[in-house]
C-alpha cells in the first residue's frame, strides 16, 4: 500500500524532503502542509529583494528556470499535494493523524499518516521591552516582512531606521535599507558585530559598515521602543540614549519552532530544538524533523547546537525525505557552523570554530594565524582578504577559518569547510592542490598562505603578534621597537602613528645600526600585509635578535584608528 507521508512546513526543509521522498518513492502519497500562502520561499534572498537588487518578488518563489513553486507546480511536476494557508494544529500519535485548520475558512480536517516530517522552522526572537507592539517595528523573517520593507524602500518616506541586532540578518538588512537611502543605526548589545567572528575581524567589518555611513552602536542594548499615537518614534538604549527613528527591524536571532512537536510529546533538546538522532528521527521513529526546528550536533565539539542555515535545512530535508520512504539509511552528521554574509562590498564568513569559540569549547592549546593578502594578482584587480586560521596545536588539526574583506571570501571559507570536515591538519594544507589561474586566485591561495604562516609559527620559525597586543604594548610605551618596513611613500600616505620607526625593507641591511643595540629587545616588524615584515623579521633573527615578532596581517588587519 502507498505510504502516507505528511510534511509540515513548506519553506526550505519541507519541500526538499517532499521532493526527495517523491524521487525515491513514486507511489507514496505525499502531502505538504504550509501555514502561509507561499511555498519554497528563498528567505535568504529577502534582503536583496528589500534592497532592490531585483524587483520581481516571484523570483523568491521560483525555480532557477522561473517557474513559480505553487501548489499547481508541486502537483504537476512532482505529484505532491501542497496545502497552503493550512496550519497543522496537532499530531495525534496514537490515532496516527495530523489535525489541520484551513486558515481561510476555519474548517478543520484530519490527515492520516505513516510517516511525518516536521519542518516547522524557527521564529524570530523579540526582546521583552516596552513598546514592542508599535507600528513600525518588524522582523525580516517572512515574505510578509519582506513585502513590508520593500514597500518602505519603494515609497522612500522613512528617513531613519534602527536595526536591533548586529548578526547576519541585521547586517544584511542594514545594507538593504542603506541602499534605499535610509539613515541606519545598527544597535548590538554585545561588544561587537557578527559575534561568530573573533573581535579583530569583526571590528574590520564594523569599520567597513561605518565607512558606508551606517552608524553602529555596540555594547548597548535596546531598553524600550518609544512611540506616539501607536507609531514608533524612536528607541531608548540601556545607557539612556534615545535615537529617533520611524522604523525598527529586530534581528536578534531565532528560536526553533518546536511547539507542535512538544505538544505531541516529542522530545525537545537543550537548545530548544526538536531532538533528533543521526537519521533525523525524533523520539518517535515514525516522525522525522529537519531544518531550523531541530537541534543538531556540532561535529567539532560534539555539543548540541541549533544551526539555522538554509543550506543545512535543505540537506537535512533531503536526509529526512529519504529515510521516511526508504527506512533509516542515510545519516546527517551534524554541523560545523559554516556561515557567510555580504556586508556592502565585503564578505564575512566562518567555518568551524573561531579562536573565541575554540577556547570556550575547551580547546586550550590552540594556535592562530592572521594573514592579509589579495584574493587574485594585482593585474586581475585582486581585492584584499583578512584570513584567520585556528588549529589544535598538538596535532595541527584545522579547527576553524574566518575570512573578511572585499575579495572572494566564499572560496576561502569553502576550502576551509572541507578541510575542517575532513579533519585535515596544517601538514596537509600547506601543499593543498586547489584550482589556480589568475582570474580566480593567487598561485598560493590565501587559505594555503595562512597554513604556511601557521606552519612557520608551529615550528617556531616565526613569532607572531596580534594587533590587539601590539596596540597594548605601544600604549604602555614599554620599550618595544615598532618597525614599519614599507616604503616612504606608503608611510606618508597612511601609517599607524603608534610610535613606529620607518626603515624600508630595502634599506634595512644598511640601517640595521638604527635598531636597539640590545639583541634581546622586542622588535615588532610589519608592513601593509606583513610579508615584508616577515622578511625583515627573518633578517633580524639572522643578525642575532632573539625576540623579533611579526605583526600578523600587517596594517591591513589593524582594526583600530590610524594616524592617516
Ligand atoms: C532574511 C534571512 C536571510 C537569511 N540568509 C541566509 C543565508 O544567507 N544563508 C543561510 O544559510 N541561511 C540564511 N537564512 C536562514 C534560512 O533561511 C533558514 O535556515 C531556512 O529558511 C530554514 O528553513 P526551514 O524550512 O527549516 O524553516 P523556515 O524557512 O522557517 O520554514 C518553516 C515554514 O513552516 C511553516 N510552519 C510552521 N509551523 C507550521 C504548522 N504548524 N503548520 C503549517 N506550517 C507551519 C512556517 O510558516 C514556515 O513557512 C536566512 C534567513 C532569513 C530570514
């Protein structure tokens, strides 16, 4: 007899599960239940629709060939019954039925099932502050939200907006609204934007956002929405600051929507997501779950994780769809929390653990390397990238890679993700065979160059020092010698202004006498990206200096104000 498969949730994980189940079982009766009017919404595209990158909202709902994924499409192309405007209100596991309510006419019905796949997604969090019901406050989580913000963009009546939350969605929304000519302030309660990044890289991104005339306030939480006549007029922050605005977009994260599962008596995990095993089975083996509603596992730390990403939702949907019709044959191994976002002309991405996350997870003996460099040769208009690698010192295993900048961040993060998943070590990475031609990369890609720097550090051939430590040493004025080895023109055009001495690399051999006579003195070498800084450090070590360090990533990775 044909299996009855019911899939609840029709955005990313649900339709993917339905399509996979259909491809592997042509007889199954597959029903997709979706609360809203649309199916297969490309939520990740909302900021670009809002920002005017494209105008036709149907593109968010279409196949790559432009066919709208509506119930007719699901029936005709896939033989899947898609019930839109329908809410699954309860799962009766004894009677094996799903109760549904038609939201247009209020009618209720029951659908029998053999297997269920829950793909109910996540809901945006809302800070519990006064005034949150005022008109002018929104999230960007649904097509309705996207339509609302797009209308605001098109009407161009709003002057000032605040974004509450400096994470991926907050920053993408910031860009979208700034493109609409709206004056934006991003408010982040924590001390930095994009908290998945280490502070240095996050600060570099923040500098870029500020350069685009968006105001950024970090370390200050929203305390209250202010309003008049039911409409938003401003926000008040924890330190008392009031900012006038007509629009507030709240992007402080999402929580898994596990209510239906919990009401059905299914286990919910410590992160609030539906508990599943590696086959994506819930605590009831006839009910699977996939996407933002589940709790998964971090493959590096082994800890439970909520990973609300569109790629994972699709991958998990595929696994759940297959297992629902074929028995439990395929596994979902967990996440390494790979993510990327566009920040105006920059990309910002991570795979695996940042240094902060690695330490928090109990990796106590780690090494990091920061490098800066163009993504392609200068003659191909290469654009700068700042890359940070984190490894476990004992075995050199790559724990994580972060990258920010105007160059091709995605390529670096994709390389890093496979290496993290494959548990590769620096010894593997230093000779990685990646694709190279000038339009695509440098002969030695940044990812590999970071591994080279890491190898030098692990073998004790190079002593690195981070920008934060250099700043702190310079402020203490405790006798470190800061050696900028760039050319005079570069120095004239831009410099740190922290007491550094300029001796161009080409002149160092002649002017070595200008360095401290004490061979034990701390000398910190740098240039724009610290490649010449490394040459200088090697030369000085050869001259008997015993504490020569290279400022990693050079001036390009300096996140603090410069003199010029
Ligand atoms: C603005 C934005 C930008 C993003 N950008 C990226 C990105 O660049 N990269 C990335 O990897 N991820 C991104 N994401 C995250 C990504 O969109 C989500 O991870 C993905 O949509 C999750 O898919 P899902 O199917 O699990 O859940 P959802 O997309 O949340 O869909 C769940 C659906 O189930 C429906 N539903 C819930 N309960 C019921 C019920 N009881 N009955 C019927 N229907 C129900 C909901 O109405 C909803 O439509 C972004 C998200 C947003 C909002």
